[in-house]
């Protein structure tokens, strides 16, 4: 009698496990929901596309996460790039580094770069380890920035949006490995 009860319990557990595995197989993999706070209003059905870590000379700088509608990235559609800083960084340094990378891409007049640097310097605060800045490319081509869940500024210039996000997502990025982890190796 005890042996039959134990066998029944084991069979019930096996049946439960089989049902769980079958359910998981039928539902397929799920994408991670967006963790971008207020920025999600500008990126409909935002889901995680990819993520990676930026290091410089062995130092961890930030973790990057790319979110796009239904988890499918297209540079011509709205998307959000969230950078979670792993060290304290001055806002002015973020703006200067961004301009340096846009200049490296080439084709932008110095006066325009200076204007963008002034706008970014006014927007980007000093960040502490663990804080996130999320940049959103909107459907209209503007870039809206958020610190955590709060909007901190907008730059209404589609060329700025293209050049700024190309720092991480463009074919001429300084870090193609990070780009591949964000958008997928085949993009």
C-alpha cells in the first residue's frame, strides 16, 4: 500500500513537470518587458532588444539596454537606449565625450557640434553609480532624455538623433561588440 502511494506521488510529480515543460514549449520564449519608466510612452510596446556592458581600459563604465517596439530594432522607428552608469560621471564629461564621438564619425560642421554640446551640457546632470540616463528617439526624430523616470530635456533635431545614437548603434561605432549585443549580430 505504501509502495503504491509513493509510486502515485512520483507519477503525479512527473506529470506536473511534463505539463510545465509542455506549456513552456508551446508558449515559446518571452521577451523582457521594458524597464524604461516614463520613456515607454514614446516607444509603443517597448521590449528589450539586447544589452551589453561598456568598458574602457578595463574599467566598467555603464550597462546599456536597447528597447524597441515588440523587441525589434529599426533605426527609423522609435527606440530607447538606457545607460546605467557603473561609476560617477560628470554631466559635462558625458556631453564632451558624446561630441567627440560624433566628430569622429565625420561630416558634422564644428558650429553644429558646438551647439549640440551646449544643449547636452545643459541637459545631462552629474550621475552617480547606479543611476540611469535613457535617451529616446521619438517617431518625429527628436531625442528625449530621462534621468531615472524623470524627463530632463529634449533636443529637437533629427540629425542630432541619428548622430547621437550612432555612437552606440551605428556601423561606425567605436565598440562593434557592444553594438552587436544591443541590436543583434546580423543588424
